[in-house]
């Protein structure tokens, strides 16, 4: 199959009719800066690399505090021992006092039980048992035979239920029946949040890769981390992350050793982050090598993007980068063609020989060899040995076919659910894109039409249904499966407004002028959505039937999870305006230097001289841990600003941003023009669609393939 183009997935229209211009996207990874916007609307920045003060500054202070608490514990049992003296006598009271002293002092080798004086009075023994139950929860009693056949004795011993002293027993009483959290360190301070939240800054690395490296250095599993959304690999990005029961000092200490990754802005919180807990992302994008008919063309295009926005298409990333697009697999699943769908996963693909190295470092010819081997031999065991482990879907299918030969439906269901549903969701997106293009072509971009769907205004009472998110894709499942093509989306789930109630616009609404074109939405097909009450509704049914012979009313095929009717559906704005949009034209002469300041640049500027901390290294000039931790501020600045050039071209450069001027302030023949734009997008919006509107260029042509890019006339492998 040919390489996927925008028209293949319904991306056909632009908002403005202005001419575009040429520019290079992501010539350097620092040309694409992403800062997460948290659920409270705050833009996440890395501002500090220092760990906050911990509750215990050192082990000795902690030990002293525990000893003081134990002394207080001993004193607190004095009155109870005196009451016991009046009940059992001096000898037994002294024995009990000695036992309690051993337990609370931490002595573990000599805490053997004590046996009280012989007692033939059963009622009195019962009173003794009850006294211990009421006053000494960390002790248990039972009755043993006395020195003669007619006598019995009460034996007292430490409770073996896991509490070693009275102080811990009281803690257990205070927390009731709630058990200790079994994860993490057992002596975590009670008043500190159990999750350490920090800001993760990374350069040219995806989120999973960065957290995997940090987890390995800490000796913890990657699933201990929580984050709200993945970020683009080829970028400089900052986002919030949480990790369970880890001290900030440990993570801050890694800054000396991490390459292309920094952590900071630590604080302790009670809840960990989960996917979707964000409002969107703030983008700072630099387009280099800009050429146009005139400067006015560039200015007009930039102003139009800020004023009118862009068509909110699902970008090409939504449909995968392989030779078999994900929406085609989704269509096969919806048709109930199980064997065909399995073949799409396992058959040799033309794309396997186009690039020699994949995102994960596997040789593409190795993948092709495994596919061809299976097609020719049918040997599942041999194919599994050849197939890279990151191909989750293919391996799951083969392992199931080994157990159940010929059962293609069962093999497809063996794929992790969030991964297999990605294909059906991709087909939803495909239909949405086509419906959007037809809506724009037929009815334009300026006016709301009768029958359009709009998000209800706060004052509206005509609420027909609520949209439910269908776009959630588990990042843990997607890890290792084309994840570098899922990251330019601004977030991973539909924002809260996408779950808002919608209504059908009627004639009265048009007369009142209550709704504008910015309010218009179109549905992602599902069982709990309504469709427009105009000709756009038929687009969904006609296109599905015409293109892929799928029933126009989305009838359910078995099994249920491979049917659009099994999903609740959702709504998506047709048009999206960038928030807080700003732009600037720059002229530069040195293509090796960054044109936008990163969070790390700003830290270097504000850091005072003679402060010792973790140094920043690059892969070509790594220093020892001790050397890095004694770097001075000026050296820190120099390393940060040159790290990108060192990583990509092995050339050292001077610190700081290059001298850039307005496009009008220099007419040097050797200089080039760059357009720097900044804007915020809600979750589920693609930044590449904004760039597409600006340049009037297909996003499939904006950059070179994901693992190779053209740089200064040479081919450089970005991995």
C-alpha cells in the first residue's frame, strides 16, 4: 500500500483561502516545545531542581525522635501497671513491668512470655484476662497448667500479629481496621502525602522511555509512575508525574546522571496522576527556513490562524504509520471479517522494507523476515522467536492461534482490549473527518445551520444527551506500539467539555443568534450519541456503507466489542481556535542554535554562581557524578544551551540563544527566516492540524520520516 495521505482519511479542507508558505517543522527537537497544562489550567514548567526539606534530615534525628516516643510510651503504662498490682500482687506486677520494658526498648532476643502466679480461682483468672484485653492491646494471654494438678496459671506474651510494641499498637487502634498500604517503604511519615509529584523535563525522548530510565535508576517498576498524558518524542517537553512513596532527594540526585532528562519542582500529594488529568498543552513551535512570496503572506497567515483557528481534524498520527492504516483494520473488525483482519496483522507489509530501523531500534528487515517466514511456513513457534516483542498485537494473535488453530475471532480477542479497540476508534475518527470535510464543503465555515449539533449553553434547558469519551487509549498498552505517532495530540483523552450535553439547532435558535459556528460539533459514532438533523447525518451511514460495506445504521456484529453500537460515542468541535495565540518572525544565521528558550535555559539564567548541584551532560561529553555535582553556574548554562547541538551534530556552541532580529531589521544574504508561534490547545486537539492550516501543506510532507531527518544536507539518525 502507498504511504497514507491526508485525503485518505478525510482531511481535505482549510478554513482560510489565504496562500500558504514553506517552512520546516522539527528541524531540531528544540523547535517543538510542549508544556503540559494541568487540570487547574496552570502551564507546567520546570523551575527548580532542588529537593524540598524532608521530615527527617538524617537518620540520627529520626532515631532520636523514635527513642523519645518510646520513653513516653513507657511512662504512659505506669498507671496501668499499678492497677494490675492491685489485682494480681507485687510479684506479678513487677514481672509485667519488666516484660513491657523489654518490648518497648526494642529488645527482640529476650521477650519470652511470663507466667503469673498460680491461681485456682477461675473468676479471678477471667478478670486478669479481661484486664489485659482492655489495657494492653499489644499483649495476649492464655491459661496454662500450674505446678500442681489443681492449679492454673495465666501466661502473658507479646502479640505475634506483627506489632512489636505498644506504640505501634496504639497506631493500629487509631487507624481502625484499615490495613497498611503494602507498597513502598513501611516507615513513610504519616503527615506526608504518599505520592511524590514532580515535573519531568525531557529532550528528544518520549514519556515512557524517560520514566523507564528513571525507574531503572531508582530500582522501581515503571507502573509506579503516574502521568496525565504522553508527550511528543521529538520535542522538548515538561509535564507532571507522580511516583509512589519516593523521597524527593533520591530523584533530585539523579539529575547529575540523567542525559536529556531533568526532574524538579517536587511536592508530596495524596493522590497519584492518571491519564486524562490535564486540560491540554502549551506549544512553542519554531518553523525554520520559512519562504514565501512576501512577508505580508506570512503575517496574514499567522493572523488568520489566531483569529479563525483551524479545522479540528484527527491528524495522521491517529491512523498509524504502517503500510496498513489502523482504520482499515477497524473496518474489517466492524464487518466481522476475522480472517482478513488477522491477515492484516501478520502478512508481509511493503512498509517493512521502506525504513531500515524502526522506532524501537529493531531492524525492519527482521520484522519483514518474520512475517514472510510465517506466511510461507505457518510455523508459529519459529515466527514468535523472530518477531520483536514490541509487536504486541501480532504476538498475542500467534500465541492464541497456537492454542486454537483457525479460531481467528478468539485470536483477535487475545489482543489487549484497549489496543484492539484502538482500531475501531480509528475508524470512528475516519468517519468524523469525512463528515467534517463534507460539512465544510456544503455549508461553509461561517454560519450555523438548522439541524446542526452544538454544545448546550449554560442557560439552555434543551439537553438531549451527554457525550461520553470513546477516545481513551491506555498508554501502558500502547507502549511499544507506534507510540511515537500518538504524541502530538494535545493530551490523550477527550476534555470535559466534550462530555457536555448537546442539542439540535432549530429555527428559533438561529433567530436568537445564541450559537455561533464555533459551537458546532459532530458525533463520533456510538450508541449514546445523536446525529445532526440535516444532510450531514447521512454522510456517516452512506460513507460507511459505500466505502467498507458496513451497515449504514452501524448494526452490531458479533462479538459486541467490535461494534460501533457497543461504544457510547462522543462529540468533537468542528473548529478549534488556538488559545493565547502569539507569533514572531525571526531572522537567524546559525542553524545549529535554538531559537526558543526552554525551561532549562531559564533555570540557567536565574541560577546564582557558586551554587553546587547536579550538572547537565550530553551523550558525547559525559562526566563523572562527582564532577557533575560540582559544576558552577556558568558551566551549567554552557552545557544546557549546547546540549542539543552536541547530541545531534557533535559540534560545540557558545551559550545562550543566537542573536535574532525582526525579519525587517536585517537584509543579510546568509540569514534565514523563522516563524515562532505559541498557543495552547485543549486535550484531543492536534498541533499539526494548526500548522497545516498555517502552511496550507499536508502534514505528511511537513517532516521527514520519524526515524530519519534531513539536517544541514546530511542524513542523521534521530534515534
